C-alpha cells in the first residue's frame, strides 16, 4: 500500500535533525558529566585569556563533535 504524503520541507528536516542531535548530545553529557568539555571563563575586567586558547578550545570542541 502506498500512502500519499506531502513533501517534507528540507529546512524542517534539517531543523528536526539539529534538534535531535542536540538532544542526544545533552542527554549523553548529563548522564556522563566527565565527558562534557570544560568551558574556560574569566571574570569581566579581571583578566584575559592567553593567546591561542580559543583555537585550542574550539579545536577540541569541534573534534569532539565530529567524533560523535
């Protein structure tokens, strides 16, 4: 039996996939907090990040995301 379905809007499909991936990521890291990346912080007006920290941080985050 063939069902008549309306075409799926690619934008809605992409949004659904992004939401689903985010749900899976958050659920996994809530179950295993030691897997979550540590986000560096500096209080405003009391210092700054060392040079290269942003590249190191985002490189690690993006590698983690690509491996998942």
